[in-house]
């Protein structure tokens, strides 16, 4: 079976991109990165991509008349590398509905909350403000509604006494990395797939998000095997 071809979208530090690269290098992820794409030319994710010898493209939104025009340009670059899967790995720009429809069932996102709780930005602060005892990250399909697509998998961590948004974010990050790698690896293996009706796992509709275990593998929730 050929390696899954990935297009990675990122806007920031590129830590999720680096996690994917590390997993590919050590054999945990049977995939290859066909290109890295961004809305921010100076972001560290592009520096990581170029250092790794990857195809790297940035398109600044301010250079285009509107969101649709920017997305048309950027995602035409994405389409040119013919990815099997588009991975939004810290891509912080809302994608236009027309573009989402164009790549329907081929795009996933990692979001730092236990969706459907806390879509959008500032999730770590929102969790603390709500007095919640648990936080986490979610890998989900991208649909036109913000952070509302079918969920594949989640990772969970406890909220500790004295946590700040920064401390919570730092503690979540390694679990976020492991979740993304495990999710993409599962899709690459064919054990999970994204269809028109949502995710399927081992040939059956996925009824509840898979959960990241301490072994960094994904497991069905009890009662949902």
C-alpha cells in the first residue's frame, strides 16, 4: 500500500507539523507530506517545512480581494500536489464554504478542546472560566460550520488546581501531537475513513469519538466497540 499523501496547513509554530514529520521519520506514520501551506509567510511552520526540504507555499490574505479569492489561490496550490488528505494543523483562518465543499471528505482539523465544547479561539481560557475539570483536543472533519464536523478522536487531560491558560496549553500540547499522529495513522491504515455520512471505523459508522490511550493509540469508548 502506498503512503498516504498529506497537504498540511499551518499558521504558527509548526509543532503539529513537526510531530507528523517525526512520526513519518521513525515509521509510526505511513505517510508523506506533499506540501505545507500557510496564510502567514513568516510563520515557523514554513521554516520547518523548508528545512525539511518540503514544498512550502504562503498566500497572504491581504493580497486578495476577499476570503473566497484567497482560498481559491491557496487551495489551488494545495490541489496541485494531489493530496489524499488535507490536515489543518494549527491553521488559524476560517476556510470559505466554497473551498470546504470542494474538498469535502478530504480535510481534517485538530482543535484544542473537547468538541462540541469551546469551538473557536482561546479554548484554554474558556475551559478555566467555565470551571471545568477536564480539557483536551479533538480531530474532526472540516465542514462549513466552525469546528462542528464529525469527530474522529479525542485526547483528554485533567484540569489541575492553579492551572493558567498557558500551563494548560503546555500540558495539552504533547497529547495533541500524539492525537494527531494517531488519527492520521489510523486514516492511512484504512481502519478509519471519512465518508459522506461521517467517520467509519473498521467498516462501521463511528458512534462515539475514539479516545487516545496512555499507549498513544486510539481505542473505542467502552460500550462503543
